[in-house]
C-alpha cells in the first residue's frame, strides 16, 4: 500500500507529519505522494479538502484518513497523539472504507464550447462581487423561481454542516445522497418573491442556476475561489464518483455533528 502524508504549514502539523512518516518507515510502509492508495492528512478539515482536490483524479483508487491537530475536525477521525494506533491500523489494513457523496459542478460559458467541470466535497456557492445577484433557478430543467439576493449555496450531505448550516440550511445524513440548495440573504417583498427556504433535491434530479447578468461573479468550489464572467449556466447534481475514507475507526455521522456543534458529551452540562 502506497501512502501519501499531506499536512498544512502549522508548526504542530509539520512535527506530527514528520513523526508519522518515521513511524510508517519503521513499520516498512511505502510513502508515495504521486500515486497513493491512501492519503493521510495532518491538520484540519481545510487540509483534507485541499488533499481531496489534489487527488480528485484518483477517487476510484484512493482512500483518505484525517489526523487533526487543532480543536475541531469534522472529517478527521484521529488525534495527533494517536499516531502509533493509526500506524497499527495501517499495517493491518484490509481495504475497508466508508464513502460519501460528492457534488458534480459543470459551468457553461458564452465563449467556450466545453463546460468547466469540478467536484466539491462540501459545497459550491455563486455570489455577485458587488450588488444584488439575480438568477433563475431550474430544478430538473423546469423553471422554479427568479432569485434576488446575495447568492446561492449548493451543498452535499456532509457539506450541509459547513457553510450551508451557517446560512440556515438543514443538516442531512450522507446516506440520503441528496443535494441542498440554500438561499443567501434573499430579497422577499411585495414585488420579489422566492421560496426563502432550503430545498433538498432528490438524487435523480439536478439544479441549474442561470445568472441574469454576465459579469461580476464569485464562484467557489469548497475553499477554492474564482472571479467569473460570461456564465450561461451552472449545473449541480450528485456525482457518480464518491470520496472514500479508510474505515479503521470511522466516527458515526451524528456523533460528529453532536461533537462539533453541541459537545454535551464532553461537558458536565447534559
């Protein structure tokens, strides 16, 4: 098994990654960053997101493991003081994994024949650089509403706990394999109306956003951000590809949610 170790530039993460490499070599595990079977990230969720995009072309062969060195890691199952236990699991690896849905994003431009294609683990957002964003929303090729507001967020089930939750979206269990559309500060009055509520779209359906103007947009794919113009439409659906996490000690989804946002199990206030 070929193992890649990816870390952020935090001093603690660098030290933990060095210790992990030494333990892997001591146990005769192969370290290989170019074409790995397993990617271990050291840092937090941001580090894992970066690694996901780095190895998105290898999703059919690679599994991920997260080691967190901070206070919170939604995708990270291991703590920095559990490296020996982690390496023991690597040595005994049987190839087991748990997988989560991904968001398939395709962007059509006026001046390009081919669509730009991306995968998102958490979410994709579309916003205006300045002023109100106006766009038409289609569900499965049928017009649904004309949106006016700050922007739109389309998230995966695991991403439903990230930016989506902060703008009022629902938390969805990954087994539902649905995508969620959440409005960001929509304008609702006697003249302009939207649903003004998060929408959970079935796996066999898709969402399309068609901006009413051509220029001045910010498109995000997870933590990646780009300025955009001449967008005709953006199509969102559940991807055929999935992300796979090595199942050594995978934490239950609702346990992650409780630990991240409530934490009552780790306090005296029950």
